């Protein structure tokens, strides 16, 4: 009798500790999400500051008041401010593992892993090769983005599937535990009496699990395969909690309820983070387009004006008492420096914005290449299109 009381007291203590740990984790995660929301707003302000610095640099070069060190200092400041914004978002983002590290992976993970080994070297070779052949830089940047896009897209599809699995695993375990408890049968037998149509995203995986069990394969291997093929760390932990607790004598209905609560809580917390990430993704994408087009448009406009001014400046003799033309002076070297700075800022923005969006949403690091591919493609198109548009504008004047 005394042993039963001790066991019940220990169970109550562990249950209370589990609730405390759950609340502590939830509060910590929600606090990190709120902080992340504020830092994404701060990142937008920092990026706009970088654009203002770039415009100030151009104005300084136009009036001829800036030295090379001064101009390079402004360019370096722009890069440092942008990188500081990315670091702040990365530091504020919640730390969590979304994709498991088991030897067996989901179909999308295997495809992405295979494409990664092909696309990254291909992007490097083609982008360097086209640039070495004298093609426009925009083509090289566009090709680099297009090459890494496929495996990034596959990773995004896998991430969306994982989100669906995490939303449905709680209901699956809860119903499985309820059927097991109500009919007084094993979990594997309860699976044969489950309605697979109600499992939504887990329907195909659960059907395959059922087929393997019916084929006589060892149940432990079947469940491990079921978990591994989802690719989700949350599914892995939830199923492990459920199966291990039942194997040591836990009540199936209660175990299913607790495992379901764990999965649901984590899934809801990630949905809150996903809401912030979705809004910031669109904002960062639009902001990237505007800023890259802006800095390239300013440079191309200055380049066109420089050609017009240099066409009317005497080349054989200086005009006494004439004012300086700053960046428009022939052989000043500042125009080439400005071009270097503008291209550098555009590439830094491409990498920084992609990294900031990835850090906000989290997930497998292959997702970073999806966002990087989009920003590189946008930058490549801008490098090709903006000069044509500016030239047409000047020809129409």
C-alpha cells in the first residue's frame, strides 16, 4: 500500500514539473517571438538608413567634395549597418530544431540533398564562366540564382509539409490512444481500427505504416520509418513520448492526450512565429526590389549625365575660372568607384535580406538558398533592366 502511495506521489510530482516546464518553455518562446517582431521592424529602419547613406554618398561625389577614403568609408558603413541588422534578427530569433537528423529522411529532403550537390557547383561554374566571357554581370547573378532555386524550392515544399504534419500529429496520437484505451488492445491493433481519412496530411504515411505492420515487419522499425519519413523533429519526439510511455505501462488515453498536448503547443507557437515571418518575408522582398532598383537607377542616371557633361568639357585645355565638375570630370575615377560601391551594396542586400528572412522563419538551412535564389534573381534582372530603362529615358528627352 505504501509503495502505491509513493508511486502516485511521484507521478503527481512529475506531472506538475512537466506543466511547469511547458509553461516556462512557452513563455520563453513567446517572449522571443515578440522580440523578433520588434527587431524585424528595426531591420527595415536600418536598411532604409543604408539607402539614405548611399544617396548621401552619391550627392557628395556629384559636388566633388568626397575623397576616395571618404566614399569607401560610406560604402563600408552601409555594409556594416546591413549586416548588423541581420545579426540582430538572428540573435532575437527562437532557437529550435524543426527537421530531424535521423539517417532516414523524407523524400523531399533526399531530393534537396541530391540537388544541392549538383546545383551549387553548377551555379558557381556558370556564373564565373559567363562573367569571364564578358557577359553582363546581371546575367551571371541571374544564372547563380536560377541554379540554386530548384533545391531551395524542394526544401520549402518539405517545410510546408512538415508544418502540416506537426498540426495533425496531435490529433492522430490522441485518437490512437483513445481507441487503444477504449477497446483494451495494443496500439498496433488500434491502428487497424482507425479512420485514415480523418488524418489529413498524415493519411498516406499512416496508411503505409498500417501496410508495413500488416506485412509482419517488426513494429518498432515500422514506427521509426513512419517518423523518419515525415522529416519532422516534433513528430519524432511526440511519437517517441507516446510509444515509450505506453511500453512502460502508461494509460494509453492519458499518454495520447499528453503527447497530443505537447505537439499542439509547439505547433501553435511555431504558427505565431510563422505569422511574423510571412509578413516580414513580403516586406523584405518588396523592400529589396525598391532599394536595388533605386541604387542602380541613381548610378545609371549619374553615368548618363556624366557622358553628357564630358561631351561638352574641353579635353585639350582647361577653362579658366570654370567650376569643378566632381564626378563628371573626365578621368576622375570616381564613376568607377561608384559603380563598384553600387554593385557591392546590391549583392550585400541580396545576401542580407535572404538571411534575415530565413532567420525570422527558421527551418532547415536549405531554405536560406530559396530566399537567396529569389533575391539574386531580382538583383540580376535589375542589373539588366534598369540600364535599358534609363537609356530609353535619356533618348526620349
